[in-house]
C-alpha cells in the first residue's frame, strides 16, 4: 500500500539585494524622472516659447529714442476708442481716433494687432480701413472669445504718429 504524502516544501531562499538590482532601480528611477521632465518641458515650450522680441540687444539700443517718440505722441493728447463685436465665427473691430478736444482724426494708415495674453501663436494682425473720417474698421474671419491685448498704430507716411495698447474682450458667441 502506497501512501502519497505531499513533499515537504522547499525552503525559500531569503531575499538578497544585489548590486545589479540597485543599479537597475536607480536607472529606472532616474529614467522615469528624466522622461517626465522632458515631456513637460516640450509641452511648455510648444505652448509658450517665451520669445517677445527677435533681438533684445538691438531693441535696447533704440529704447531711449522710442521713449522720446512716445512722449511726443502723448503730448498730442490723442486717444482711441475701440470695440470688438462678435460676427459669426469672426469679429469686427471698430476704432475711433480723436484728439484731446474730441475732434476725429482721419487720413492715417492704421493697423491693429490682437495679442493673446498667453501665446503669440494666437495673435492676429490686420490693416484697418477708414470707413468714415476718424472711424477705422477691420474684420477677423475666425477668432476665439476672451481677453485680448489690442495694439494700435496709426501712420502718416512712414512716420508712426499714434500708438495705443489696451485690453479688450470678445464675448462668447
């Protein structure tokens, strides 16, 4: 008569931490850290590269001249009133230029740039056309709702005679 008795379990080897295991854990740990950092950095640079100007050094060389020109413009007392209204997927921009007495200013070549506060990838530039004396208009075919920075420039010939920068909001559809 045979009696099947279960074999006695083999004794387990105790866990041994070896140098190879420690090296593999270190490589894996830092590999995960480096790959996550690289991913986050790539996404950040694609959405906001941080570049405001092509050459900060060249801009700095003309800074004092630009400040003096802006003081001359400010002394004129000119101002701009702007509206941004939704039209379908796009928007209509209306700008009225006036002097300090409220007299409308006409005969300028005007341009506008809508700058997105977070990224220059969404910026829009447009030339304004004078529909009536002192009233300039432009249309954007497609533009997102939200807050924008409106930069206006009015030129007489090659000379920039008026510059304005203000916040403007485009409501949802």
